[in-house]
C-alpha cells in the first residue's frame, strides 16, 4: 500500500481503471400494451416486442455476465427469461407510476437478487428477492414487500457497486432531507445514511425523478420543479464533492430523465410533459454550461413529453417517448453538439427504461476514469488490484 497526501483546499482525483465488465445486451422500454426489448447483439440494436403488457414507468432487468437475460420486472410483477409471470411476485407494492426500480445481487448469496422499489411519489422503500434456484432454474420471488425504510423516499434510485468488493451502495433521495445511501452487504441492507443534506426543491416536487450514477458522478432531475442536481460521487466512501444545482424557467418545471455520456464529460436530462420547445438539455462539465435541444419525435402517437434516458452498451444514449412509437437516440453524447436519430418500435411507450447497474457495464473500447473526493491533507490508500481494477480510498 502507498500513502499520499493531498495538497489544496479541496480536490477530486482522477484515476484510470481497467475494469472487468458485464456485457449488457438488453434494454427494456415500458409500455401498457407491449413491452419492447432492444437487443444490442447487433449494431444498430434491434427492437423486439415481448408480447407482454407492461406498465407506465418503472422497469428493470438483470443479465448474467454473458448478457443472457435472467429475469425482468415492472410494476405488474416479475417475469422470467421466457416472459412467464413469477407467481411469487403477485401483490408486489411497486406502482405503475413509480419512476425507477433497481435490481441488485444479494452479496454472499449466489442466485439471489434484491428488487428495490417504492410505492410511488415520496413513500416507503421495499425489497423483494428473486431466487433463481426455484422453478427449475427460472426463478421465483420470495421475501415479498419487505420494508427497508418508511421515511418517504423519492422514486429516483440507483445501485452502485463499491469497487474492489461485492457490496453495493443503494442511493436515493429522502424527500425534504437529502441524498441517502444504504449499504448492501452479506449482512443485508443497512440503515439509512444521509451523505448530502439537500432541502426539498421548490415548486410541486413530489418524488418523481430519475437518479443516475456513471463514472464517479451522480445526477437527478426533480419533476414539478425547474431543478436538476449533479455532483461528483466517490463510490468507495459513498461521499460527494463539487455539488451543482441547475435551475431555469427553460426547464418548464419538468426535469425527469437523467444520464451521462460514456466519458461522463456531459450530462443529459429530459423534460416530461413538454413538447414544442427544447426538451433535452446537455450539461458540459468542462464549461459549466447547459444547452437545450429539440430532438425529432416521429409522426406517430400523441407524445406528451420524454421519459428516462439510459446509456447503451454501444456508447449511445436512448430516450423513451411518453406516448410515442420511436426510441430517440443520441448518437454522439460525448460531443459538444449531439446528433439525434430515431428507432421505430412496434409499440406505444410510457416513461420507463429498464435500469441496470451502470457501474458494472463498461464498453471495452472506452477508457474509464473514476473520480474520488478527498479533503485537504487526508491520506489516500491505493487499494490492492482486484481483476485489474485499482482504486484510491481515504481509509
């Protein structure tokens, strides 16, 4: 181990990493009539109708390291890799109007996975567990609707793997209190820890939003307000530095979807219930400025606005249309001027794209650099190599 001392008032250190990646073959786009699966086995990816009626917003899926689908989930319940409903998920508390659902392996319990969700707007947090040893290896749900915390948490949530470990941070926003983390370890899901106090945004914010992490940065959009939050996030210690709040009447009180470009030099956020004006914004971390764009929507469907944004394995960003029948693609999200295109799909979609553990999904052609926040004169420890991955920590 090597110790180094930082000099300066406050800094974020960058460190390149070679990271062993998961494949991430799929994204699912939620629809009340027919959920669409976007398959990245080809370039460009191909959309397929699942034949399963989904719901409006929150949707998630989990794949093995080779990109094979294990199961997927929306507010109606959990479906196995064949699209068959898992009977144990009947009565799950997830709401069709809740923005995000997360899936996370249960540390120390192979073949078991947490499903993390709330009950819409600012409300209780719950988990259920999928046990893949059941039903002949197709899985079923156990520990249905187990309470995590009843202190009113937003619909936006994110899971971040803690580097060099099999543990995770479960991140969300506690309404009116601040950004909160839960440690997920072999001991279970730990107590709530507020890692950045943050008051309720102005306006009518009620918990609706998307929360995202990528390459040492977090971002969240607060619907019913004109406010977006972003910061650098240290995934080892679970701390933030360089917090920024964006606010403008141009956001139309409707920031909702959030994600980052592959190198995380740009952040994008979308507006729901907003058309006819710029409804996708790009924030440039180098200049500290944002620019609005009006992407094409296509001619079919009654589109009321845009929903979630997700980074695909191909380094492009994908945006869902609320009431549309196209997927919006940002083809060059790292560039100063984004280029948009459309993928026609055989369905009319809502607001939700399946969330995955983005910190585990890396394109082999991209050099990732993660940031670490540390205070003046704090010693840094270079952690041992784990699968070619090196991280600094403050303890």
